[in-house]
C-alpha cells in the first residue's frame, strides 16, 4: 500500500513538473514573439523616417521644378528622381485631370462607381443619388435611393448631410452607404477643380482606363502625340466625361514613391498650390500632406 502511494505521489509530481515546463515554454515563446514584434516595429519606424525624408525632398524638388516650367504642371506625367542612390518616382496629376464630385454629372459618378469601385449599376445609381443629397442644400431625397437627414437618422448613421460643396474630399466617407474601403478605391480619382469634365492631358491613365472600360488606353493616349490624344476619348460613351482643353490650374497632386528591398514600396502624397501667396515660406503652398504609407506590393494606385 505504501509503495503504491509513493508511486502515485511520484507520478503526480512528474505531471506537475511537466505542466510547469510546458507553462514556462509558453511564457518564453510569448516573450520571444513580443520581442520579435517590437524589433520589427522599431525597424519599420526607422525605415519610415529615413524614407520619408527622401520622399519629402522629392516632392519639394518637383514643386520647385513645376514653378519654373508650367507646361509640366499642366499635364499628367511620371518623373524619376535619383536621390541617395535610389530612384524616387513622382506622379504629377493636375487637379483638372480628376473627378470633382461637387460638379460632376450623374453619369460620370455612376460610371466611376461601377467601373472603378465595382458596384452594380443599381448600387451606383443609389450611391450617386446619396452623394447628390449629401451636397445639395435642400432636404428632399432625390433620385433612386436618395437620402437626407431623416434617412440618415433612420439608418443610425453617425453623420448628417453637409448640404454644401466639399472642401475636403475625405468627408465623402460620411455619405450614407459609403464604406472606408469603397472610399479608398475611388479617392485616387478625385480632386477639387470646379470642372464638370476631365482634362485629357491631365488625367491619370488609370482613370481613363476606368471610365472607358479599356485597359491600357490611358497609357496609349499619354504616349501618343498631343494633337491626337482627344480622338479616342471625344467619341463613344465616355465622350461627355472628357475635355481636350487644358484649364491651366495651379493645383497639383504630387505622389512620391520609392521601392526598397523586395517588393516593399513607400509612398507619400501631397497637394500643392503653385500660385504665389505673400508671406509664404516657400514659393508654393502645401495644401495637404498625407502620412507616409508602406505598400507590400506594387499596387494600382502607383505603377511606375
């Protein structure tokens, strides 16, 4: 009986020891994982600081160049700047080459929502009506699926219609039914310019492709002689969306990006006003500067 009791005690002790060893192993593994994650975050933060300085320098250099050559400021282009042994690509997009939701036609918005964001025809019509109602000054829902304050309250939406034109395009997130993911898809195609039509020479190739439904057309148009660029866009279903004229505006979007090891990209976006303003520290005005973003792959929004 005593022997059996001793064996039982030793067995229980062995189980306890094994349980303690397993518990300690889990603690060690969790600690190692935490240290590894902290080290990765620290390395990423250091890389972000180093890259951000280069992207900011590229944006400032391009802004200075655009001041001396307004012809470059009035057309879409992709510029390569070698800095510190790395290539920094800067995408120049005049505001006239983008969609202004404040004044764009319903047909243009519906096409953008369908072809760029992947909404169905019915969903695009409803979202267009809601964008219109968000901006217009009245309180009567318009179109199919329109929404004013009562519909926002009924849906439990956290915001109310603006009832006025947008100054900050990110406010589109407040439109009933607009998700953050949907906004991120259409945001690269948006700008504020007061123009109903999009200037062909200023339009990014991705926007031309989306609105026409013809992949690669935008690149072919920008690679063609200036006098022939309007031919492919001033006929067909997308003809009402584009204008061959250059507005000669002073506001441009500068999107700087550089690739590091592997397929990792860093990107910085700025809106710049090139018009002279007394008292400015620089000859241009920085209207907005987005946080530097890391892209794991070469995404649609930037393709040098």
